[in-house]
C-alpha cells in the first residue's frame, strides 16, 4: 500500500516540477514579448524546455498537459500570421503555467 502511495507522490512531484520548468521557459518568452521573432525563439525555447525535462527524467509524452500546452502554442504560431494572435498564445501559455504552478504549490504545502 505504501509503495503505491510513495510512487504516486514521486509522480506528482515530477508533474509539479514540470509545470515550474514550463513556467520558467514561458517567462523567458514573456520577457521578449515585444520582439517580433516569436517563431524562431519559441522553437528554440521549446527544445530547451524538452531537454531540461529529459535531463531531470520527467516524462515528456504528448499526453502530458504541460506538453500539450506547448504544442498548442507552436501550432498556433505556425498557422497564424497575425502578431497579436501569436502574442496572445504566448500570454495564454504563461498564464496557464502560472495557474498550474500555483495550484500544485498549494496542493503540496
């Protein structure tokens, strides 16, 4: 019984860490929000995000919500030429990261 609980706690801590890492990288994008080179920057930041997840042995499968949020951002950037839509999608990613990090932080404290 305790083994399953311990494993579940470890998994939850990894999810919490993944959202915090995602927040860190979306904050970098927000700091460069006025820069109109969203496409090249987002793909580079996304690959850094995935590398950090891999280094910390955090799952990065497409079914994970933190991965789906980034994939949605990248698809939006590729399919939309409007700068306002691109900026809004970056803001939405960052807002989602902040909210998820906050909720998980409160859950574990």
